[in-house]
C-alpha cells in the first residue's frame, strides 16, 4: 500500500516537472521574441554589416585627407579643399553629374507624391548617389508635393511618364528597380513600367544653392 | 499478493510507462526545440549588439577625424588667402550637406507607438515605422525646413529610410525605435501649421485613431542639431 502511494507521488512529481519545464520554456521563447522576430533580426544584421562597411570606407578616406593635410606640402590643403568642394557640389546637387546607373520609366494615371517619394527613397536606400525625375534634380530636402491633381517637384508639376534616372552601383540599383517594377506592374494605376541599366548616365539638372535663413552654424 | 494488489501495481506501472513516453517525447520534441530557438535568437541579438557597438565606435572616429581635418584646414587657411577662400566655399557646402552642427528656431516632433489592435494590421499598425518618419521629414522639408535630425542623427542630401516593423534605419546608423524625435530648423509657424493640418500625414492620423499612435509637436525658439557623423562617400558619381 505504502509502495503504491510512493509510485503515485513519483508520477505526479514527474507530471508536474514536465508541465513546469514546458510552460517555462514556452514563456522564455515568447519573452525573448518580443519586439523583433528572427527574420527581421537577420535583415538588421545584413543592414548593419553594409553600414559598417560604408563607415570603414569613410574612415579610410578621411584618414587619407588628414595625412595629405598633415604632409604640409605646397598646395596640399588647396587640393584637398578643391576635391572636397567638387565632391560636395555633386552630393548637394549643384553640378551636372555622370556615372553608371539605371533609368526607370513609369507611365501611370493617379500616382501621388507619396508614390514618387517612396520611389526616390527606395533608389537612395539602394545607393543612388544622384537622382533626376523628368529633368528635375532630387536630393533629400527637395519638396515632392501633391498639387491639385498632380505631383510637383519643388513646385514644378511633373506629368506621366516619370523618367527616373539614378546614378550609383548599377547592380544594386538594377535589383531594386526590378523589385519596384514588379510592385508597380501589380498596381492598377500603372499602365507600363520599364527600366534599363546605363553604363554612363548623364544628369544635367541642377539645384540652386539656397542660403540658410534660420540655421546658424553652432 | 492478492489479485487486487497485482492489478493495482500493473496499473501504476502502465501509467508510469505512459508518463515515461510522454516525458521522452517532451524532451525530444518540445524542450529542445525552444531551447535551440532561444539560443539562436540570443546569438542573433548578440550579433546585432556587437555590430551596433562597432557602428557607434566608427561614427565617433569619423566625427573625430572630421574635427581634426577642420583644424588642419583652418591652420592652412590662416597662411593663404586662396586657401581661406576655398575653405569658405567648402564650409558652406558642408553646411548644406549636414556636415556642420547648426542651431536656430524650429520644431520638435515626437512619434510614439500606440497599442496593438486586433487583426493582421493591428500587429504592426501601432508601431512607428520608417515610412512615418519619412513622411514627417518630407512634410517638414516641404514647409521650408533647412536642417533636420532624427534622434540626433542629421539628415543629409543622400539620406534614406528603411526598416522592418518598429525598427527604423536612417542611413548607416543602428536601428531606431519609438519614441522617435525629429528636430527641424526653419520657419516654426509654417511647420507647426502644417503639422496641425488634419489633412496632412493621413496614414499617421488614421493610426492615431485606430491604435493610439502618438504624434506631438512643439515650436522651439532654439533647436540645436549635431553634424552628420556617418559616411557621405560617393564612388560612382562624378561631375560631368
């Protein structure tokens, strides 16, 4: 009788043990997965690797600039400053630029400023270094707005078809252009969309430098 | 031993056997899998944390290198009028590229997560996402903002936004999560009027109602924005 009672207690103990471990394991998984799922984490890791590679390249370029300036050679500072000015004018959109890239053409009715903002953002995120839409240069900060029934870039209406030219790594840009084209083809507002890779794309549109009115260097 | 006792012992043995099977199955299929999931997940999280630490170190080094370069340029400019003229041009171009810390009147916009709602859209709709940040930044630029920073990260002409649910990537920085603070310098009356316009930012407005997403803003007399501290390398574009 006593042996049977011990057996029953043992079984109850094992059942309780299994139940407890199971519940705790599940709870641990759920708690640790709050917020970000593993797939998103994998994407984050990929993005951070790419970001850190870019930061390494920037550090190397800046270290070279510093070395040249430290060399004290005649004209070294002027050369560094002239090169920097040329590079920044291209980034700020103040000069015509060229390079490899893609040209996308979108024929549609009813696309909005948000659609164009998204398209420009997708290309910039894919490494576009200069963008033009229907002969209007675009950098972050150039207003793309909804005006009446159309889309305006810095106050100038752009009508369909939109020809988006982007200079940058042609492989990365082609991949994103392909994804964008697939999405746009599924959109009922879009009649046709195409893109092509160009080895030497020329962007002649430029922005006019606007002096700051409110912002003052610290 | 009576027949009743034998039956009792057999019953206990049978139950013990069944429990044994359950236990074995449990260990094999249930306990190990979650343990592995947790370990893998933790490895991914550690990887992200390590990369974020490297990222922060790199950005500190970049800011330091830029500061050293500016000192060297300033020193060279004191010795030559030509160099001084070039330096003035570069300083102006750097300011427009977000490479110079600036201050001035402006607005501070804060976006905060709401509460999860039912259905598939409710699983993510309550989270601040990169499109929300992109929309606010575009709205502020459309209202004449001259400089913008997101959680202290300066926006440049090449800034882009990406991310997954609730994770916002701005350029090469680590992911941002709610609350997201967007500071802009410019005409604060114009910017606050645009932010108060209920027809602007329609997606955010809808999710304010549906999920309690928060969008708040204030005009500020003097907003300070840091200089951009990440990469602004262009390797494919060259002046025509």
